[in-house]
């Protein structure tokens, strides 16, 4: 992609604004035009009739040739200095467009994957307006972060003035987050929010207390959802590889995400993979796994035959949502209804992307949720909105849905970490950011790799002993932080094994040969060990005993000295602080 450097002092002055406005970490160096060819964008300095944001000049961008995707045409600049971890940034600028052009302004990681710290998607007006975004950035080296104005949506003119990126120092929530993720604080919250007192009272046939009865309490299922996508499941495959995949999946987890991508579910119009997904869902149910459908609507994996015209696509999308929710009613009860609306306008060549670009993410998500709710009538389906955007754009989208009284039943947060793990403070702060909506939070797609990405992308990305140890260490604390937060209801890993993992990354809990990595063993020690009720008790003189139990399903077995025995299945529900169970020995 050709890059043209412009070193006009007038443009620098226009973009960087007045020196009196405060610290600005954007450097006084040329901005770059990035475009498919030199004829796509023209940039020039212009004088202003009156100062704007302290600046007497502005930069004028003339989009001569739109691009697909729109971000192929942009101006860009990198931040020369390093950014400290958990730095609060303020990105501000004045802008106008006499032609009413859209624009995406972003402060983000300068190299792939371009993770945004601040993102603004705007449709500009002919009048000057101040636009501001605030976000928190992880640590970046010098030139590791950049500012971009992406303008290739359509032809027209855009003017910018007084652009600033300000370092406001450590995020105010940093101290609170660090205290929250201290080991003793995590353990305290797990006890408070994930356990309750399970009291067993034993009586004989006459209603008298039975002293010194043996009581065993064995947990059989968590109330919390520990899951993974189960895209590698082949129920009819009897190979050793598949057997290990299935056995290790159900031994550890209780939640499984099934692939309902439109393009693969219905590769030809009217030819749908009902039977395959039904077989997978029934296998999950028969093996103690709650199946989830992902996703009903997404702008990617879009069928080749499906229309790009939103007005033609909308009836098909509605039919798909209603049909799948009804077809799998009672079998699949958790659904990612719509995926990544914040990113969808970048894919306007698909009917879904074009619809969201035209009508806005909140309106489309609200409509899709309404379809799914109507189709779910009579069931207790859980309907999610799912996104990898954990910044201001997603907060704004959910705030709009809240105003419309159309929030999803749960908020899905993706946490793919192919480019490096999130700071633990960032994990906590992300949950806190979305907990304000008073909806359960599902970490829907978690990736933590077990080997460094090769600098030569033509080389395979492989797991390493050092990477596996680092993966296990991070997994243990990451899961502990999330399990301790009362707003979090589910964590879903992405993918279970390295075999056919997304981006061909060593992202699995299992290696390609289905042998467990240390991260698998570490999670087993938590989910079925440290966080798993397994108690042997004796009743006191009042015929009672109690245990601090983790929320979920348990089997209680009571035996007395005369050999009488009773077994009971009981549930300590999510959020329940205490439960008393009376068992009668006859």
C-alpha cells in the first residue's frame, strides 16, 4: 500500500493545534497519507477565518476515490514515545465536512492486530464540532501506538483542526483494580459470590435426629458456565483422536458453543445443516454440556448467494433467526444473536454490514433481539449481544440499547489475545466497565496462546514448553479473577485443541495430538478441584452438619450405623447463600 509523506508546516500546525491547550503526545513530524494509489486522497493546509480550538489553520482532506474497505484511505501518525501500561488517553479534534462525509477516528495499536484504545465513528456536519474520546491503553513501545483518520467511505471533503492525543497519567481506576485482583481479595469474593452454606439435617422415621450419621457431599455440576467452542466434535467418529477430544472436553467443561455461521450452515439457499447441528447439540445434552448457538447474525461468513442489498437481506435474516430459535427450541437455549455490530460497517459489501451501516448498530441489534425473543416465547432462552470491542464504542452501543429498553439478556465479551495477554488490571476494568448495565457478562471467546508468533508468517505457529507454562500461569489467574466477579456468569475458551485452531495458533488447551497442556491440568485443578465441593461429614447431636459448598448440583449420600442409606440430588442455585436439606432414614 503506497504511503506518501507530507511535511508541510502548515498541516503540522493545523493538526497539532495550539501549544497552550496542554500536553499533546502527538509528535511534530509529517503525517502520512495511506491509500491504494496516489489519486485516492489529497491533503492540503488551509487558513481559517477564525481560530478553531486555538488553531488558525486546518487540514483539508479531499477524498477523490472511495475504497473498500474504507480504512484503506487514511492519514496516520505514530506516537514516538512509549505508553505506560493502563494510561488514560484523551483524543480530541475539531472536524467538519460540507459534503457530510463519514469518518472513523481511532487511537490504536500501530501494527496488526490494530486493537483500538479509543474509537470514534462519525458522520460529520458542515459546522465545526469538537469530538472527544477517552480510553485506557496497555503498554506500548515507542511507535507502538498510532492515530488514524480513516476516510475512504465515499468522495467528499473533510477538514480537521486542533487534533490532540493527551496522556492523562495512570487510569484513576488502576489503584482500585490492583486492589481488586490481589489474591486475598479474589479468594474472598469467590467465597462470597460462588459458595453458600449447605446444611444437611438427618432424621429417622419418627422425626428424631440421627447422630453420627456419615454424610458425603459430592458436586456434580457447576452453576457457573465453564465452556469452549466444540467445533471439532464429530459424534460419529470413533478414532482415538476424537475419543480423547470428547472425553477431555466433557471431563472439564459444562458449556459448549456450536457453529451456526450462516455461510456454512446454509452454503446453498434452502440447504441447511439442521441434522449436523442437532446431532452435535444432542451429544452435548447427553454428556452434561449446555449447548449454545453462535452466531445468528454476523457480517462475516456471509453466504455467497445472499444479497448485499440490506432491504433484500433483512427478511432473510429475520427468517433465519426465527427459524433456528424455533427449530432448536428446548435443545439450544443460549444464543449469540448478533455478533460485532461495532465493526460491521467495515463490511458493507454484505447485507448485514450494509444494514448496520445504514440504520446504526443499536437499531439493528434491538431488532434482531426482538425477533429472537418472539421466537423464544415459552422457553427460558438466554440471548446475547457479542463483541470484541471492549471500549467506548461498545459502551455507547449498549447505552443506546438500554435507552431503547432493549438490552440483551447477557453481554458477550471476546478476549482473543493472539497479540499478547491483557494486563490483569485490564481484565478487571473491562468487567467493571460493562457490569454497569446490570446484565450477566459472558466471556465468550477467550484465546491465550502457548507459543510466540513467528516473525516470518510463512512459518508454522507452534506450541513451546516455555509458552505452555506461561499460558497455564496466565490462565489460572485470569479465570480466578473472572470467577470472583459477581457479574461474570460464563467463560468460553476458543479453541479446545491446537488442531484447526483459529489463525492456526497454538491456542488450545490440548495439543494437536489431543494431549493436555499444563493449562488444561491447571483448569482441572480449579474447576474440578479447588472450586468443587467434595466433603465427608458427620452429623452432630442435633442430627445436622454443614459445609461451604460451591453453587451448582450436588449428590448427598447419608448412611447411619445401622446400614441405612439415602441418596439425594440437590441444587445450590446461583446466588443462594444457604440451603437446608432434610434427609429421612427409614
